[in-house]
C-alpha cells in the first residue's frame, strides 16, 4: 500500500485488450480484479471505481 504522500499513477486497460505490454513494462506493479462466473470483464469505469474506493479507504488515517 502506498504512503499518503507517495506519487501514484493508476492505468486501466480496456475490456478487450487490457494494457499494452509496452506500458506494463514501465510499471512497478500490476493488479488484477478477479472475475467469477460467466461475465469475463467489467466496464473500465466500474473497475476503476472499485480500485480507487479500496485505495482511498486504506489511506484514511
């Protein structure tokens, strides 16, 4: 978990191709949101909302 004063960039890929290999090579880390059931992708806005909510909930003092 990053510290609250740490700079952070979140990159989200599209539902079909994800993030390019070139972009992934520049990243320090990679997270995936696991999918269960018959639906194999989430709308990128929904996925971003889940990650950002989780990030900010962990940064609270």
